[in-house]
């Protein structure tokens, strides 16, 4: 049992009390819950972030609380979480916006899951009866529902062995953002050696992975970011870096084989001017304040327009799977990919971490620590 576990004990004792009957009374045993040395059962609890209602202000809808430790099904693994991470999806799940996210399985009127955390890294505590690929003590990273907690239950098809050369903190930064970047570059961008790739939003969680993965595939990479983050993007390995406040990537001087627009909201006509005639545009996310569409209208228009032009314009929803987590692990262990971590927060400061993310302060990933080991084992 971890030192951070809390145990709630419950006991019972028999107390005789008179019960009135015709002509007098009889004594009966009444069983009461009572703290005593005779233990009947124990309920393990843990500390977690709790999310009961949707809302756009983290401090109003997230709180730290002791809750029951999760149980696992036969095909699940119980993981003791050492670290988790925050991404744009964290805010969307917390806010329940845009509204279609609720229909997608996160809860129609109220949040379905304990909290909006999804990425994690930790140690396997127990395995279900049907699990064969993991055992207690294994160091893992992956995706679950409610990762801002000391323990989580995880499906094995969203879990993989942790990269041996990463700390738990660094590994927790990888799953959600890393998968989106890998699939954008490899599957939807179709990036090949020698191609020119433009990454808009290169300093963010997904963008920082995309720069490195595109370089690993042999592309000539140009990153677009703000003035304050130019050096950071250059340090990721980008061949060229454009400061969007000073330079227009669609000025006609350069055209790119692939453009990854990560979290932007630029007009499709502007993006197409920077593409080669047969180039590919991949929209990864896309942020507006719309409560119903939230930027997805631009993605839908891109897919429709793609039917009538020579350029390939589109978007995608990330596939959360163990095979691609292993692909990311292989890139990391080969020295071709490394999480760019901006800062870490304790579990109690999850609301502050999300606030920093949505205010645009982060350079790379924001990690949540549980107070367990953070370094390499």
C-alpha cells in the first residue's frame, strides 16, 4: 500500500435494546457501526481532482478531494499514477465545449468521468484476470479517463511500457499530444524525406512533437510561433523559424508540400497560398469560441473544398492505441524525440495549470505530479 493511501475503517458491534411487546418487553440485538479493534472491512481511498459540473473557469469546477480507490475489470490494469499532463483537450472536456464533445461520450448534462485528465505515466499496481501483457511493478504510460488522481483503471489497448530513458514526468507529457503529432505527420500529412513541412503552432504541446517527428522522417521543417518562443522551436530542431508577428508564411516566397495547422484559425484561402499545387493541409484542432462548432466548421469546409481542388485539405480525430504509443516510445529511445516540458504543478494546482495553458503561457507541455518518483527508475 502506498504511503499516500488513506484507509476508512468500518466496524460493527451488537447492542441489546428492549423491544416492547404485549405484556412487557424482550431484549434484541441491534448492530451498530462502531470503531473498535474488531475489523470487519476496509475501504481504500485516494486523493484526486473531482469534476462534478461543466464550466469554463477551472477554479470554479475542479476541486481536490478524497475518493474511493478505483476497482478494475478483468481486462483492465490498476495504475499508480506518478504524473499526468494537460492539453487543449483537457479544457474542452472540463468545459463541455463545443457541445458535440458531450455527445461523444464525456457526459451530456454532467461530466461522466472523475476529472478531465487523460495522459498518465505510472506503475502497474494490479492486473485483471484476463490481462497477460502487464504485471505489477511494470512502468507504463498511456491514456485513461480521469488521470488527475493517485490511482486509475486503464484499458490495456491504451497502455504501453514507458520509454526507458524518460522520467515519469516526461513520459506523462507524451500520450495525447504525441499521438496527435505522430498521426498528423505520418498518416495524414504523409511526410517523406526531402519534403518541405510548415508547422503552425510549433511551440505548443502537439507542435513541439510534430517538429521533431517531421525531422525524424527527413523533412525540411519550418516552425511558426510567437517572438518569445522562437529560440525554443529552433532548439527542437526546426530548420527555419518564422515569427508570426513579423513574417507572413503565405507571402508567396515559399510553398510547402505539407502544412500542419495546429490550433490555429487562419482562413483556408490564406493557408492554400502557402501550399504547393499538390500539397497537403492537415488541420489539427482549431480554436474558436463557438459553443456548438468551436472551429470544426473550418475543418468541415476544408474537407468539402478538397473535393474540388488539386490540394488535399482535411483534418482527423486521433486514434488512441497502444501500437502508436510503442512507435512513440521507439522514437524516444532512439534519441529522435523528446518531450518539451515547460513546467510542472502538483496535483492540488491542476486548475492553475489549465489556466496557464488556456492563457497561452505554456512553451511545450505542462505536467502534473503526484508526489511520487519523477526521475528514471
